[in-house]
């Protein structure tokens, strides 16, 4: 008797042809499964929490624009979610148009405001007299010139769009920053973290319990005194009063690492408003290095030493 394998559903910011779709395509276990396009991050996470999807791919950080605030705020306020992986997508843009359009014909360009800002120099040099029509998304800009809903001759779009729609590529690699990258995370309902790989990252959201001189320093010292590097530190307003902030942190290491576990205990004592988002493999698979004095066995030995003091056992 053959075993029936349950099909899995993955939500992503659609429609087809987005950078989010390109990120989801990097997930081996998602290939050949059901992909559910949604309109925004909130809808993607609601799919996960309400059981319509097993996981959601969402953008969390851009190397040019910084953290994606809608994602960070959603993760801070929606309990029951866990990050299980991260994926990097190079941010390339191209100028596309309906078949038969030439670059010299372009007078009006449709583009999402963020995409337009990242291609502003190229557009200014190549099409100095062009006008800009804002679009709701990178895909919407391309579809708008095809169906006539946007009064534009060409559109700034992600490269994946040409796999799904009949468009002419007028120019590619039009982004102003060749190093632009967007980081995406795969989010599921809360599960136990996967075993450490040695190349891991831990994400947290921490509220400062009160505003006083050195409060942020006290938070950061929980990591620095244990040899843990932070690769992301971003503040977001809590929203209940002026001057009240939560901090989004990415720390190198895994919750199963003794130094990370010790830091998390310190963070918890420091602030009761801690959201553990997950420990997961880094996208670059770069091994996390740290000084020998922060090795796991050093923490274990120190804890055993303290227990021996409490128990009255002989010590040397």
C-alpha cells in the first residue's frame, strides 16, 4: 500500500513574478507544493496562524532600505509564529513594456515607489524627460501597462515577471546599487527550533522596560559579555506612548548554544517583553566563530562549579 504524502501550502506576496516568489523558490521542500499568492504580509501570516498555509515567505530586511517595518511590527504583535529559515534575493530590476514598444517610445514609467527610488539614477540618465506613475507593486506596474489600467509606456519590474507574462525587456540591470539584496524569512507556527548547524542566527524582539540612561547599553551588554555578535539592531515604536521602543535583534548563534541560552536568560531578567522569533540556519551558511572562553564547555564547567559550592562539595 503506497503512502499518501500530505501536500503543503506556502503563502507568499504575489502574484507570480515577485521577489518573494524567487525567495520561496529557494526552499527545497516547497518545490512541487501549493503556493498561495497573497496581497500583504498580514495576510500571509494570518494564513499560517489560521491554518490555511503551513508556512509563509515574507521580506524582513533590505540592504538599501533597512528593515521592513510592516514585517517587524507584525512579528512583534502576533504570537505563535516562528522563523525557520532565511533566504537572500539579489534585487535586480528591468524595464519592460508591451510587445512592439521601443526604448525611444517611453515617456511615462510605472513603478512601485521603492523600486523607482532604487532605479532613479538610471532612469534619470537614460530617460531624462520621463514621468513616473506609482504602482501598487512591482508586478502591478507591469500588469498595468499590459491591461491599460496604468497610463504608462513601460514599467520597472523584477526579472521573474517575464516568465509569466508576454513582455518586451527594454533594459535589464537598471538598479542603481549592484549590491542590493533583500532578506526573506520563512515563518511557521511555533515549533521547537531545529538542531544547531554551527552557522545559525537567533532573532528576538525586546522591549525596554523603562526609559533611563544606559537602558539600551544594559540590553546590549547581555550579548557582548557572552561574545555574541549582533548582525541587526533596529528600533520600532511600541505605540502606547512617546519614547517607548522595542528592539529587533539578530544574534549570531543558536538557542542550544550555552552562551546564547545564558544571554537569553539575562535578557528575560532584564525585560519581560521578549519575543523569541527563532533560531535557524544563516542564508550564507557562514560558520559562527567566537573566542574559546565562550565555548559551551566553559559555561557548563562554570555552572557545575556553582552547583558544587551550593551543595557543599569539596572544591579546589
